[in-house]
């Protein structure tokens, strides 16, 4: 991405993690407006790749990262504001 201001995530919950196992920090955040979990993979030079949007139900608010299925990769967990659900997205959903 070229230098500049980008409107990426409209909610306040973000997590820094290595989402794809390349040992480079990535950002994971929830976006209640677009109903997505947004993943921005780090490039290793302090910049981020364009976001990957993952469908997340109605109004994802908080997001957490943990290896839920014990496959050695982090999984994404989100709660939804507009319906009583908890979402689990395995990291294998990333391209």
C-alpha cells in the first residue's frame, strides 16, 4: 500500500498476532459496519498488505486470537452484537 491514510476498521477492537505463521506481526480487527473480521497481513517492513475481509455474522464487536483446534495456527474468535452468536474462524480461511 502506498503511504497515506486508510479507513480500515470501524470498530475499536484490534489484536496484533502472527495470523499466517510467517513470524511477521499482523493486525486482526472487527468491523461491525461491514459485518467482517478484517485481517491485515504484515510485510515485515512496518507496512501492511491490503485487508482480507472474512464474513463474521451480524455486528462483530470484540475479537480474540487463540489456537482453538490445536493445529499450531491461530484461530479468530468474535462475538456479535446484533445476534447472540460466537464466531470461530480457523486461520486456514486466509489465502
